C-alpha cells in the first residue's frame, strides 16, 4: 500500500511540475492569435516567460506548461512541447473539449521577421497549420 501511495504522489507531482522558464529574448514570448473558420473564431495564445501559456479558444480557457528550444535547429525550427495542465471543460473553436494531461510535440517556424509562425508536425513545412499572428501592445 505504501509503495502504491508513493507512486501516486510521484505521478501527481510530475503532472504538477512547474513549467520551464523561457529566456527573456525568445521570439515566442507575447500574444499570438490564430484565426479559425475564416476568422469566425480566434484562438489566442499568451506565452509567458515563466513557461506557461494561457490559451483561449471560443468558450475554452486553458493553461499549458511549455518547453521550447532556446534556439532554432539548423532547419530553422523550434521544438515545442506543450502539456495541458488546466482547462475549464468548455468547447474550443473546433467544438472539442480538451483533456487535461494531453501532451504534444510540434515544431514551429517563424515567418515575416518574427511577426508570424506556423506549427508543424516535424521539421518540414509539409504538414503545418497557421500562421499565428503576433499581437502588439498586449502583455502576456
């Protein structure tokens, strides 16, 4: 029983682990929007220096822990690991409800001098979505 309780505590502490801070000069920091369905819905991402991201999408409000490479690869992509840590249980722009604990790894590529980025399945522009657009004048 004691061993099981220890394993449960370790599992819960791994889920609740603090996000990895992001360097102050990283181009991902700030507010980004992704227009969906011809602009009828907006997803907004607030990337914070503490390594957390606040995401709003339709009725959904979520928070993720982010780990992103400090520099791009030779191909110009940043590796982005994103884990959903909090969610209000409401539908996003696609009509889905996100599940806390979901983790994904993507690769992002900045465009137009850092004013846009696309999110890709791997270090290629073959399977991507976006672009997300930088929003100026808003704190993250």
